[in-house]
């Protein structure tokens, strides 16, 4: 699978990598004795007891420092993390147990202070690993995925308190809580969900764990499919068009026969609805490389598109079978081909691609010229740059300005009495109908001006889109 590469949310703020941590790994190189007495009093007043003073709290890995860490309630995971003991391959829980056992061997009366409620470093988060893992497993239940990213959200107070403790009491180079907890959660989840891979980018599921509520949010990333569609029937819009009367409300109205749509079909509905059913997606979006008017067919090799399937439950799809199913259901309306996996970056690519297009256009006009003169005048537009003021038909939704577009070539001029047909290749964004009828002089030059008559477009087809 190839999910989207560009994510909308800034997940780096929750990332578990060291370079995104707010911790300064060199902070704990500063000896505790260099702290100002007044500042020291504020930070560690709660640890003032019979075993230690505010002026001289021992650090790990010195035996007295480890004993102090045990007295203030440090759990085994955090004890293994901050004690300065490095044994390759051993879980922190095991390391912490060994450190505690050795400390008890030295002082059998060593115990946790009675007023301690929880581990001062992690607030007992490591003791909830099974609960957290089970909540993650529940959150992703029924979803097909292999690549997953974990983000952890801490309260600012917890982050600040842990950083002060770690930089002042822990051994030099001890690992931050955020990265350590992330590794522990990932390891526990991996035991329950074998086969998954933890990634830093392009995940299929993004998990966000909140340390305050122990809540888990699973964001299923969209599945993107690229293809090309050929529109064989006129009167079909590219995307769903809400009913003008009820504006697409649930249940529709009498005007739209309860569908909520102005037109019964669209390229989007014909293509995406079978995809949604196959993938178990919650909804869809359709991204085309431009669009043709509702009364225009799109032939040739078709128009590139990317279908976005949101929150899919299944990602392994038989694309060949899906293509056949879509084409059979939409026979004589549309057909698709070239279906393959895509990503969000390709959505941007097809949106930004300015591909030249070829059209076949047919019109009539009561001109007084011979066929040869008509052909010569129309052919003279080849290579010309048009100045096109925003057409009246789209002025309500587009800025009124003059656009310059080049006519690349004109071929296959066919004249049948007052009806004339020709093929034209032009730059992306050219208003082809206006090239013929001029839109009351808003497009210049135009066929209507050259033939000195009013022209009415009979039909227009996209012959080809010169992309990819």
C-alpha cells in the first residue's frame, strides 16, 4: 500500500523521536550543586525528608542517588531508565528490578515514603501498558493496515516536572520519558498485533495517545487510487451536484426525487461508490485534472483522476476486478482504465498540471463565404494567442479578468452547409466554446468574428488530454 505522504496535521509535535523532544540531553551535565539555593528550594521542596536535604539530593547512578529515587516512589521502568545502568537487550522493567534488588541488598530497610502517590517521573504510566495496548487494539479493530505511527500527548506540567527531575536526579544521558514510553507502548502493542510496522512517515493509521485521559484516537489515513475516465454520455457532471431546491439535505425533496442531487449520476458517484463499498470507506472525494462541461463528452485516453477513499477498512483491493465492476455498472455512461495505487502528492500533481487538450467542436452559422474561404479563415487561428475575458456563463464563480491562451493547432475542418466542425489543440484553461461564438466579443479573435456571423455551438468533445 502506498498512503498519502503529505499529512494535514502536524504530527511532529507528538512524535516520539528524540530530535522532536523538548528535552535538552546536555541539561543533566550541570551539577546539582550549581543550582541557586532559592531555585532549588522551589523545585524540590516536596523531597525534603529525613533521608535527604534540599541542599544535597544525590544523583543516580550513585548508590545514595538510587536509594533516593526508590524512596520518592520511582517505578521499575523509570528506575531502569534513570539509574544509568545499560544492559543491551534487557527491558527497562527488568533493569529496574535488578537495580531495586541490589539497593535492598545494601539496605534491607529501604522503602518508599508513605506520602508517595505515584512514580514522580511517569505518574505510573508504565504500569498501565497493558491497558493502553488493549485500548489501541480496540481502536484499530476491523481495520486492515500494516504501517502505523504513534504520537503521545503529554500535559505541559507533566513534561516540565519530568524534565526537572530527570535533569537533576537522573544519571547523565538518561532517556526522556516520551521516547521511552513510546517504545514501551509499541513493543506491547506489537505482541498483540503481530505483523505491524511502526513508522515515522506515511502511516496507514495514526495513533494519538493522551497520557492524561489514557484515551486513544485512531486516524485511518485515506486510500488513493489513480486512473483515467472516459465520459461517453452527455449530461453527467464530474462531481456530485447538490439539488438546487433542497441543497442536498438528507432525504432530498420532490424536485430531486429524494436523492439530494441535481443529477442522478456523476463521474464521482459512478467511480467512487463501488470503491467505497469494496474498501469499506466512510466517504470519498474525487480529484480530476480539470473538468469538462456537463454537456461535453471526454473521449480519447480519458481524463486523469485520483479517487480519495476516506477511513477505509480494507486496503488490499483487486483493482482489475474493481475496474471491470465499475465499467459494467456504468456501461455507455463512463469507463475507467489504468487504475493503480496513488497518494496525496499525486492529487497535487494532477491539480497543478497544465496539460494541453484537443477538442472536436461542431457549430452552425449563416455565413456568406465559400468552403475554401471558411476553411482558410478558421485555419488562420492556428498559432494565435487569444484574449479571453471571463465568460458570462461562469462570471458568477470566477474572477472577471482577461486570460491569454494559445491555439496550438487546428485540423480536420469539415464543412457541411451551415454546419462546420474542426479539431483544435490549445493550452490548458482555454474556453473553447467562446473561441467559436466569441461570447459577445469577450474572446478575441474568434471564429464568429472571422466569419462575420453569429455562431452557435452544437456539440463539443474532449478529444484528448495530453498529460502523463
